[in-house]
C-alpha cells in the first residue's frame, strides 16, 4: 500500500506502478471466497471505476470514495468496512480504524495490534512535537515571521544566526506535517506544508510538500485553494526544469488528473477546467496511454457543458481511437449517436448512463433541495443527451414521427411534443409541428456558396495579424537586446 511520501513525492522516489488496493479488484469481480475484495451485490458495480481510480490516489483520498459507495449500497456494507480497515492500515488514523472494527464486529473490543499501533503513533507524535517546537514557535509569532524575506538562502542564514533554527528543525517540520496528514489532521498539515515550502530549498522536497498540500485541501473541500495548488503543481510537472525521468513525468500527470476529479466536479468552474486540462496534448496522450477510464469524466463534462460543444468532435475522434481499449455506457452512448447513428442503441445506453452517473463518486454528487435530494449532473446530462439525439435525428430526417422520437428520447408523447415545441422556439431549427399527423417537418435550407466563403474568411484578418506578430515580435526583441 502506498504511503504519503510515495504519493506526495513522485519525483523523490521511483514512481510506483498503479497499485491494486487489497479492498478493490482491477479485474472483473473475483469469487466471494476472497475476504479482502468486496463482491458486487448488485448490477450497480458493473461499471464501477473505483478500482481503476484508486490505483492512482493517496489512501486518504480513497476514503471519501468508499463512503460514497457505502451510502449508495454499490458493495456489501461489510465488505466496504473491511476495505476501510485494510486501507487505514497504511495511515496513522488508528482511532478511526478502531471505530470501524467495533462497528464491523459489533463489539467494544479491539485487536492488540491496533492498541500497540496507537501507542506507537502517540509516542512518535510527541517526539515530533518536541523536535519542531522551536520552529513552530517562530512561525506562530507574526512579528518574527516578518523577518522572513523572499530570498530562501537569506532566511536559512537568518534563522540559524538569530534563532538557532537549522536544517534539522526545518526537516522536522516536513516530517511533522507529513505525520499530521497521516493522522487525518489535514488543516494543520496544510498549514505546516505551506510554511515548509516557504523555507525549503530542495526542489524535490518542495514538490513533495505541494502534493501533500493539494491532498489536504481536497480532503478539507477547500475547492478554490485546491484549484490554485493544482495549477501550481501542473506548472511544476510541465516545466522544463522537472528533474525526474519522462516515465515519472507521465505518471505524475496521470496522478494529477485523478486527483483533479475531486476539484473539477465540485468547483464552480470545474467543468471548463477538466476540458481544458484533459484535452491538452500531453495529458490526452497520458490518458490514452495509461488511463483510458478517465474518458468517462471528460465525456460527461463535454456533454453537460453547452458552451464547450465545439469539443464534441475532438472527443468523438478520441473515442474512436480508443474503442477497442475502453468502453462504458457514457462512451458508448456518444459512439452510438455520432459514429454508428444507432438511435435505438443510444436510447438503451442513455438509460444505463443514468445509473452510471448516480453510482459514480464524482459524477453522482448530491445536493439538498426543497423537494428532496437532487443529482444536478444527472439532470443536465439527460437533458443535453436528449438534445443531442434530437439534433442528430433531425439532421438526417425530413419528416419525423413525434411518437418515434419520444420513444428514442425515453419520454411520453405529450412530454416529447412539448419539449420539441420549446426546442423549435428557442433554437435556430427551421421546422414546424403538424399536430394532425403528429409529425415534425424539417425545412431544408441550402447555404449559399458565397455565404460559406464569407463565413470562413471572417477571422482571416485577425489570424493573419497574430501570425505576423508571432514572427515579427521576437525579431524586434532580439534587435533591442543587441542595441543595449
């Protein structure tokens, strides 16, 4: 099982391969005789990606995923509890593990090894607190903190000369922050890791601390701060000064994308963020190379984001390239609709898509409303998916039976008629409804060739200007530098 240090410092140590957590299988569900792997109790687990996603996550980040699965009843409750205990074995959250053990076995007794482990954690915590006492006292004083400058070398010299705080105490601060994180004290860990990065001169350790800071902010659900840390970490991974091997750099991008799922499906601008990140060449290549299951989340983001419909064509290309590697109902829905033009298949997959979204820890986020609990992304996905079916069907048919269209969109006739009427009114669709025959009649408009030429040349001046500017500006800058 991965430790905090391995997860949070992929450049300091050889990047481990994806880990198969003992609580989840990366393969089809195994026989129920294996007690360490949850056996799916219902068909809901058929398309569960937890095993694939957890392989690229810190154990602490897997815990909220298991909480979601337990709430939804995707796996047997007993198996989830056993899985949590196995997962917590690699952390310092011993009290939490004890509580789960009591709940699982219906007893107040806990194993002797848990009691011994708790004593070790408490003893280690006290030792670290003593080691970091001088530097924590310094950082807790606003007046003393003002003595710090932007120059880290100056800070190290000043701390040594004035306050007798040397490299050992700064290293102890890192270990203390790491230990706090392992104990589940994410707020303190985030603060100490941030302070450590302000003093650290080792780029690898600084990157390690940034991974830990990102995880802590995610677990505290500080989405704005987590987004900032994510962007900062991405810049470091993509920079030319990234000191690790190309393989580790590839793995770091994959880890970053998996961790980003928490942010993108909770942050107010996350649906744009995931499209911007995942469609970048280096990250899209990483998805296709090692993590094709991430296409589910990219596809869902494109479907629900009406402003990014321009990315749909690019997404379909990627889906076609990976059609023999990865499939799930969301991917197959788009494939049926835009590649095979199989409307019956798309209708069937749309029903499955709803269940996939409801049981996915990232897509199935629930929100309390006046009328009960809602799943916003599910509602938006179904609405936009029906619109996709409607638009595609209208493009290839001139006279459409509303009853047939209602069936393909999983709606009643009256619901479909009202929905189509609103769509015709609110869109540029040139069509009319014949209530007598119950049909939608499309009007074919041929675009004039001159209009096509004018439309294609609208941005020609702007594109030419930008091209010329990119060529001329470097020459001017070089001439000015030579003149100096």
